């Protein structure tokens, strides 16, 4: 009886909600306006009866996945609810918006999940979940939430990558091409601060103040990020195992990333609950297959350990140079600061990797 009453209430609300949503579906593309909202945020537009039901539980578990194995935890997305009648003005330009709607006129035995782009703003992603009734809505969300997550996830880093591509750094690009046979899209204002035949370090813009890698700089406790690019000879596929990649990483960093204290250098944390993880992946264009490696680093040596942070690396074999190439981002930020955006920026750079022509 309770379930039947809830269903009737949801259907009644849905008739109003669907009418509202129909008026919020412009037929033309956006007018060049910029998106609003934070990186890692999804606005869920639905009636309170839907939001406060089992639907929210599935959305929470499926869309707020953690990017592992970082400490503190880094969620891919945070959900923000908004009623359809309050979805107006600047809220319509939210970068990631999910409409969850019951439409009694929807035909078919299954609900549908559709994606729209650039509706109210450039580079905006809209996903519609539509079902004819509450039971069908639950089924659609429960079994389709992974698909919904992947749509928003890809767009989140690709949006950043596309922005970087608009203003390529020709100097850094030419040096990457000469040394490693690759190119990357980096944030405007990035600086090449270490330039060796098999090792580059690129600092991201000065809003991310530089770490002290044995220079005269001072670590002022701010947020620091950038990427390191290194390479070594490819011998066989065993080099692409997790263990081998970590061994090579530690060797390269020991000799190329010193700390401000003599004898200390950047290393990898091997504590169980933040032990490095990885999986196979591809670049944005799908042309390079490689291996993602994520974990935590710290400065170590002489029986001591210093400050640390997070790293995210992409490893692959360059078919032209026959070298194993690693593009590895680093991030050092206070635990009270959200790591979502800077890690997404690193991810965008990794996914932008292309083999130079």
C-alpha cells in the first residue's frame, strides 16, 4: 500500500515535472555562454519525491566513485539536487546536469538514457533519464548508472583538455617532440624547469606554486602540481607490469627529483591502504594504448621521509622511438583542499598525449 501510494505521488509529480522539463529543452545550440559550477559537480534536476527515494541511493553509489588510491579520498563527482521549477538562470548553464524524470507517456519496456551537449552553454553535458513509472525508473538508474558516470567522467577531463589545446605552448611542444617523440596539451603558462635527455619536469602555472626540488624556492604550503616526462629503452612487455613500472619510476625519480635536503629524493609510498594501483587505458584519440598508474609519493632517503602528495602516470611504448615513455603528474596540496580539479587537470594532460608526426 505504501509503495503504491508513493508511486501515485511520484506519477502525479511527474506530470508537472515533465511539463516543466519540456520547456527546458531548447532546440538550438548554446549561444557561446560559459558553463557554471565546479569541476566534479553534477546537478541532479528532479522532483523531491524522486530525490528522496531509492533513486538517490543508486546515484550516490554509482556517480560518487572514488579515484583510487588517494588519501584523503577524491570523489569523481559530488551531487547537488535542484527542483525542476528552480532550474533557471545561471543554474541552466551548469557544466554537468542530470535530469531524472517520470514521463507516463514514455513508450517501451525500458527507460532511456540520452546525452545532450552544449544546450545552454558551450562544453556543457546534459544527461536525461526518462522512465514511464517509478519501478521502471529504479531499474533504469540501477543498471544504467555506470553508463551515466562514464558519460560525465569522460567529458570532465576532455573539457579541460580541449581548453588547453586552444593555446598550445610551441616551445614546450617542440622540446617534447625532439626528446620524446610526443606532444601534450598543457595549461597556459606552464614552464619547463628540468630539461634532460631522458627527463623533463614541467610546472603548471604559478597559481600552483612550485615545490622546492633542491632549488632556492620556498615551499609555502600552497597547492603545487605539474608533470614529469621520462623514458627508457623498451626490451619486452614485462616492463609494463605494475611491479616493473614502479621499480623504473623509483629509479628515475631518485636521480632526477632531489629534495631540499641532501640525499633525499622523490619516492613512492607503499603503505597497504594507499598502495599504487593501475589499469590499462587509452589516450583521448584512442591511438595510444597504455597503463595508468596512481598512488602517493613522498620524499625519502637517509632513513628519513619528508612531504608528499599524489601522482598519476600514463605509461606506453612509443612505436617510433622504441622507448617506454611515462607522463606522470604530481600534486601536493593541503588535505583541507579539494584535490578533484588539480587531479582532473593532470588527467587531461595525460589523455592529450599524441605521438609526434
